[in-house]
């Protein structure tokens, strides 16, 4: 199962997004993001080629 961390944090709190991979997240999206960004990320994570996705946002 893949894990996507989605956060609306900003400012100093956004630094916690850097911890997401250490907590097991395969990818990170920071709000606001376009719905297509989420769909593209899901497709990437579900593809056979994906081992770890990079953050978008």
C-alpha cells in the first residue's frame, strides 16, 4: 500500500513535510494543489516503474 501525505501546513510547519519520507510516506502534496496533480501522483505510485515518488507542490 502506498502512502501520500497531504498537508495544508505553511510557514514553519511546512518543514514537517520533510519528515514525511522518514515516516513512511511515498509522496507529499502540499495544499493547494490541482486535482490533476493528485491523480498524476496516484498513477505514478501505482505504476510498475515507481519505487518512490517525488514531492509535488
